[in-house]
């Protein structure tokens, strides 16, 4: 005589902030900060690149301290939802049954990206502080430190966040295949951006990670399942 099983499958729901909204807030704040210092009109002053002369860099910060200050303010703010997104997506992956190292790699990468963004923004704030821009030598040193944290220091750990989420999501089929492939490609590009430290021409790899990365973060935020089946 057999006894029927009393096990019933129910859907347990992960509790935490909305990942899609966190990614969207991060994207909006970060890009709002960029719009403060990026000019789309020919002939108008623009935020200087690391290849530009010391005079160009110094002059920009001396004459546009208000724009730089607002950029620092908004990008510092953007680091907070990114950090919360990282903690939440790792919690979500663990909740969905991922027991591999991927979530912890994602945690390291996401928190490092958020931390480096904080440092880059705070250095920009210092550069916008009255009197600092008048010292050309100090200003230029601060500029390159800020660039390092906000450039390679952003794109390389972001690649780890993408890989740490994409690989276990692929194994457990938690995300659409196109989103997994997109994340893995961006992760590789992000890691390759490391070479910008010794090969200046590899600079293009940083924005190639950064801007498509906004799309990936938002897509993952809205697509990653919130519920997992549990036997009761």
C-alpha cells in the first residue's frame, strides 16, 4: 500500500528592493552627472580627456567648477543604488538556488565598482573646491587619480559583476540567452579595458563597457526571477 505524498510545490518570493528600479536610478543619476560636463556643441568647452594638455585640463576646471561640482554630486549619488543593486542581486541569486562562486564574484565586482565610483566623485568634488583648481600641478594629479578610479577602476570590476551574474544565470536558465551572452561579451570587454593602463589606445574599451552596461543592468533587474519553487 502506498501513501500519497503530501509535498506541495509553492512559489516563495524573494524580498528586497526592486532590481530594475535600482538599475534605472543608477543609470539616470550617472548620466545626469555626465550631462553636466559633456558638451554636444562644436567649439564649446568639454570635459577634458586624459590625452589633452595640462593647460586644457587646468583651464576647464578653473572655468567650470560649478558643472564639475554637480557632476560629482550626482555620480556620488549614483554609487548608492549600484551598491544596493549588487547586494540585492547576489541575495536573489542565492535565493534562487545558486551555490557556486558566481554570486560572490559578482559581489566583489559590484561593490568595487561602487566604491571606485565614490572615490572618483569625491576627488572631482575636491577639484571643484574653491582654490584647488588654481594649483595646476595638484589639479592635474587629482585629475588622473579620478580618471583611474572612474575609468579602468569602474569598467574592470563591472565586468566581474556581469560575469558573476551571467554564468550562474546561464547554468540555471534564470535569464534569457541573449541577455547572458550580452553580459558575457561586456564582461570580457570590461576585463580587457585593464590594458588601457599601459596602452592608451585601449581607452575605447571603457565606454564600450560602461554605456551598454547600463542596458544590461536594467535588463537583468527586470528579468531576473523573483520567485523560486519550494516543497512544503
